[in-house]
């Protein structure tokens, strides 16, 4: 009986360690996703600024031609 309890406790410990590793992996993936999202937001802002600048240049070009 004691051997069975010891085995069960050992198995539960192993499962707990696996769950802990999985949670850490999920946290790391979430952190990576947050960073990627922030990078994407910054890139989108840069593209919007460049688009605005290009639009202004195109406007000036067409005004000078007309």
C-alpha cells in the first residue's frame, strides 16, 4: 500500500512538473505575441506616416503640373 501511495505521489509530481512547463511555455508564447503585436503596431504607424507624406508629395506634384 505504501509503495502504491509513493508511486502515485511520484506520478502526480511528474504531472505537476509537466503542467508547470506547459504553463511557462504558454506564458513565453503570450509574451512573444505581445511583443510582435507591439512591433506590428509601430510598423503600421510608420506606414501610415509614410503614406501621408507620399500623398502630400503627390498633391504638390500635381498642383505644380496643373
